[in-house]
C-alpha cells in the first residue's frame, strides 16, 4: 500500500463545548493519510488513477464553512465522511489538533488520532 499525506491543513472551524467556540470559531490543524495503490498513476501520470488531494483540501475547506458541533470527535467523523465521499472506503488516518483550547492556564494543544478502514497490520 502506498500513502498520500496531507500535513498541516489549517482550518477555521466552529467546534467546541463553549458557546463562543461555536459562534466565533477557532483554528484547527489537520493531518491526513490516505492508503492506496499509486503504481498505475506513477506509470501513466494520469490524475484519474490516484486520489487528487486538491479535491480533499477544497472539500474540507467547504465543510468547515458549514460545520458547527461540540466535539473534535464529531469534527473528525465529518472529515472521514467527506474523504470517503470523494475517494470511497480507502484506509484513512487523521490527526486533528485544536490549536488553542480555551482552558485556563493551559498553553498546549489537544488532538485526536483516528483511523478508518485501516487494519491492525497496516502501518505508515
């Protein structure tokens, strides 16, 4: 299996438990890995034989313009749904980071990591 990685996709999204997070929005950073066979596109140089990653970026930018939810877990599920709608049931991995969670005295980040259609034997 070959991999396509999209790193450091910054998205302004209306996600959070606090009302002002959903109203005002905040920055998230997303890393995505798609698992697929790239041998045909590598040989043919045909974009139709691969997962056009620009479609994923544009679709996720569109998603966050409409999204409003409480948890980054729900946000991640919406990301998976968008990607699966574009590419079908590929092995997918994501790391979704909330860049500045509004927690008093906390200056770090919070993230979740999820996989879909990824077997225990597959690694990246």
